[in-house]
C-alpha cells in the first residue's frame, strides 16, 4: 500500500517585506500563485523513517530528518501517537533552493500522504496548523491556487483569479539560502524605517481579472534587491527575459529562480527558448498558474 500526493511550486507575484520582528521573522504581505511545476511525494510503510529522492537535482536534497517531508511525518505521527515508520519518496521536479517553495511542497505532500496512509483523519485546519509549524510557505503548498499570506506568510486568505497566467522560470546554477537573503534585506535596510507590508489593490484586481498586462505592471518583490546583491548575475537573466518579449520579470521569492510573465502560452515558449539559449541561466521552464494545491493521485 502506498499513497502519492502531487504538490505545485509557487511564485510570489507580490512579496512586501516589513522590518525584522523580535523573533527574527519578517511580517509579509505575500501574494502567492501556485504554478504547474510539481513534486510527487509517495509514502509507504517501512521499518523506520527514511527518505529517497530522484530527479535531476536530487543530489542537492537533504535525505536526513531536516527534510521538511520527514519533519511533517514526525509531527503528524507525534500528534496521533503513532510511530513515523514510513518510506518517503520524492520525485523532484521543482528547482531546489530556488525560491519556488520546493521544500515546502514536499512537507505539505508528505503530510497529506501520511494522513491518508495512516487513516489519521486530520481536519483541514489541523493539517494547515502543522504546515504553519513546518515553515512559512508550507500552508500555501497545501492550499494552492492563489492566496494572500500575512503574518510571516502562513496566515492565508484565498484569492480569486480570473484566468490562467503563463510564466517562464529561469533556473539558476546553485541555490540561495532563504535566511541569507532575508539577512541581506536587513543589512540593505539598516537604519531605514521599513514600512508595514501591504497588499497592492491594483495587483489583486489584475489577478481577479486574469489580466496579464495589468499583473505585469504591478509585480513586485522586496527581496529582489537582496537576492541581486548576493547574486549580481541575476540582473543579466532578468534583462535577457524581458529582451526576449516577457511582459515583466522578477526574482521568485528569495531566488535565485527568476520568473517571467508572458502574454500567452506561445510567447512563453518563445521566451523560454531565448532564455535557454542566452547563457544567463541553467535552464528555462514554462508553467502556468493558478495550479491546484496538494492533491492525492490515483
Ligand atoms: O519559515 P521558514 O522556515 O521557511 O523560514 C526560513 C527563514 O526565512 C527563516 O528562518 C527566516 O530567516 C526567514 N524568514 C523571515 N520572515 C518570514 C519568512 C521567512 O525572515 N516571514
């Protein structure tokens, strides 16, 4: 008996970041959009908790108990008085350490899969609660679609989306550490009064209308300057994507993946081809959103 769950990646169409809080986290106005790049998490009974992973970047995925998928299984088991003896296999297609919530996706996927395997019958609210304990982006991986995340990003309000958006993701060589990017944000803003993060109404309207030109005009990421400061070559990728005909480009979350919004699927294919040939990224992938959140396959 095994259970497989498919979980999407995300892009932040707005990431407004406030000043550092006493707990080290930052208050956010974080507009998430799930996109159709997926990891698949399969769980099956085993003698003890273990993780395996395959896919092009599998070598970069930690297979110990720091992996969010392992932590998800442990947390659910603990709450229900079970032993977390499960083999978790991750078929990885989301860029690793790329700012697309790949690790969070695996956490949400393992949680949903273990819930089904063990017949835990946890409510949606309990699952979301465990997700929030695992990490700021994990609840959204479970939810999918589009949502506004406040607090450290874990308090979600689902958003209306009036149509599909076509994206190209330029995957960089190597990852960026999320804490390092937030640390650089703090360094760049030292002595500056950082305003309260607020969701942009024109951006929410553009999402609700399904209007790519209007969304392109309102995309923003307050972590972009920090990601560019740590990885200046991302400026070349951003320039290559816009020169190739994207409506707009931005760093995805804490990076280093860059995301390009295009007018339609044909334009996305062209931009991906040009980016792939530009020598400014490791590869370019097309994906559209909104995509469905974590769901069981079969
Ligand atoms: O919540 P998560 O474990 O994914 O966060 C990883 C790191 O990113 C945190 O340790 C923190 O350095 C930074 N972070 C932050 N503010 C947030 C979310 C994450 O400073 N709202």
